[in-house]
């Protein structure tokens, strides 16, 4: 990204400086395609996965479920049923938008051949998944979910898929997304995608999953009333969602922030809003439990020592909660 800052040209220009900028964008496009198993597909760079969702879903009238991320839920119906694990039942894949992994619980969906849109934002770089064999017509991605910069995403689509531009006024991104490309952010996206693919192949996320399990087992031993959402289902290796009924999620977030840990109550995109998790409600949890849920995310640099300190801090806060509730 620092090197890309020196490329002052506009990628749409044909002069030498413009060609340099174009080369940066196209190199990143190739890196993302290779990392996501999307060779031969079209990759449209956007400002975020939210914009990619709008580009993919606007006007399509697809079915969806209440567990979808809000960026997707706003464009789809809530017709699809959800079981107690948060898994979505789909009758017509070609008329549906389905997530690969839930942003709050980490629960994975089955890959459905022919699904219209797959929100794979949470899964890229953490799971051995490839666009070319997941069977979706289109898929969403975000750079910051795999260690890249915030403010850049992508829509991946099978070549030849009909797509109407939402941002108009220029011919950028194959005529599908007008506006000068964010060359610096796109460069970071490409580099992050390449690095994430290398980490996945090296087994980094298997180690993260072991730490996640250590965390959950220790907290379960400390607080027997705590519910670990999705435990027993296939989940992302780094995500833990749990609730102690009656202990509000935002209260836990503040307590852990004071202890030096950054966690969230629900998806980060909505964690500033004090309300119950609609994802947990859709899974059948009552309102009290849904308001008590927090999400803890681990990363490749998380250490066992940090897990131990988190366990101690959360357990202390839990004991204080139980004392006040007694």
C-alpha cells in the first residue's frame, strides 16, 4: 500500500502514470482471484462488502433468512427457515442469497450448488473454499476480514452474469461500478488475500481453532449457565458467541474493554446499537438470552497467554455479575 501511494496516475488514463496504476489494480485482481479460487471469474472492486451486496442484490427479489448480515438482509425476503443451529434451509438455490458463515455465531452453511448470491465475507482466508467450486453465481468479499485495509471490498461473479451498475457515470470495473478505483486500498486487498491464502495452507487457523476451544472449555467450567451458540455445529475457527442469560452483552463489552480486550455484542456493524441479536432470535433463543450474547474473535497472532488473561478477566467480571444478581 505504501508503494502504491507513489502511483499518482488514474487507472482509467492511458498515459504512462495511468498504466502504472492500472497494473497495480490488475495485479491485485489476479491475487484475489488466485486466493479465492476465482480464476476465470469477474472481480469487481467496491468500497466494501456492503456495496458489493447492493450491487449483487438490488432488484433481484431473492429469498433470504433472518440470520443474514444486515447488508444482505435489507435486500432479501426473510422466507427461508432457520434451524436451532442457525443453518438455513433452501428449496430454490437459484432464487436465494445464503451466507457461507454467520458474522455473529460463526456457524457455517452448506455450500449450495447454484445459489444466486453467497455472502462469503466471513469465510475467505479462514476456510478452504473456492468460488469456482462453491457453485454460486456471485459472492461477496471484504478486505479487512482477512487482514487487509478497511474500505475496500469486491463482488465476484461468474463471467457472463447479468449485472446492472448501481454507480453510474464512468466505465470503470468493466462498466459495473463507476468511479475512480481506490488504488491504494485495492493493492492492500490483493496483498492481504495472497498472505491469507498462505496462512491457510500453513495451518494457522487450525491453531486458532484450538485456542478458541480452550477459551470455551474454560469459560464453560467457570460459568455453567453460559450458552455457547452453535457449539456442536461446523463453525469458523476463530469465532465464539456465548451468552449468560440476564448479563447484558453491552455490559460485558464495557467490562472487557476496561480489562484491555476488544469484543463486541453481535456483528461489529451493529454493535453500537443496544438491542437484542436478531440472529439468535431467529435461532429460537428468547429475548433475554439474545440481549446477553457477546462475540469474541481470535486471530492468527492471538496467543495462549492472551487467552488465559481473557479467561481470568471474564471470569472475574462474571463472579461480580453473579454476586449482584444474588
